[in-house]
């Protein structure tokens, strides 16, 4: 059995069961040394009842993860398929099951069998990031001046949102501080979502409130069917 350890923080926002989960704060139980989990970001939107069974799915690993003494690098690609996709009805919950069968990275690949679980990583605000920088010669580039006393860092996507361009309002008072959003390194359960083990041993997740919808920004959790983290 693999043993997994998350080695870095994540940096992505969260949506689950077609609704925001920023109010869901149930802490995850500590991951045991024997537990294996993979924080991943889906490469396509998946919706229970709309995405067909058999649809090919890919997800990128959000942080480097240790597996049997080897590190799977960040952005390693998991590939698999939707094995169950049922829309919510008046009497039955929506159901979604995704199984990943392989993982590939720049210098290798490996077979694997892990499933989408009912866990995700919520976002939190980090106000400590510096969103601006001073160019070597600020006075030589007045056309780039943002009116706030500093220049937007073009390499920072948060700064790009805060300073959208020369045609925007250049008043410093109209530019509120924008905290950097990073995902927690502690998992929580998706709101209104539960795990269900099928008769064949596979894992599905269910939601009684609405159709489960996975976006391309949330960091979800993959684990083996027999993992305590499912």
C-alpha cells in the first residue's frame, strides 16, 4: 500500500455541490502515516447527471506528494473516467464517481487506482503578500504609473486584478486591499456531500441538496477505495 505525505500548500478556491463552501469549517481528521491522498485540480468541469459515464477525466496534482519513497511532482497528470453520474431527483440524491487509473509526469508514469472523495481544501485569505514592485527607474515609465505610488507586478495575477489597466480608475482610494487567496493545508468535508461505497468496492459521492458539480479551480482529494480519508 502506498504511503502519502503532502509537502506544500495549495492555492486555489473552492466550490462544491453547486454552492460555495466558505462557511463549511469542519476540520479534517489527521492523516495517518499509512493514508494516501492526492490533492488535485480537475482539468474539466464535471456535473452529476450531465457528464456521461465513460467520459475521460484528467486532473493535475496540486502539490508534490511522496509515494513509496518517490516524489510525484506538482502538476503530474492523473487520468481516468467517470464511472457513475446520476442527477438528483425528488427522491434520490445526485451521485458521482470518478476513478483515476494512471498518473504521468515529465520523467515517468505509473498505474494507480484512486477515487474522488468527499474532501476538499477550503480557501483562506493571506494578507501578507506584497502585490506591487518598484521598477528600477519609476520616473522613466510614467505611462505605467497606477496612481497608487507603486507599479503593478505583471507576474502576479492578483496584482493584475487589482490594477487592471490604464483605462481603469486611477484613484488610490478606489483600490481596496485584495488579500491573496490560498487553500488550506487541512482538508474539510464538502458541504452536504457524503461518500458511498458501491457493491463492487468503488467509491461514489452523493448530495441530497443539488447536483454535484466539480469546477476547475477547487482542490479536490483523491484516495484509494480502502483509504480512511475517502
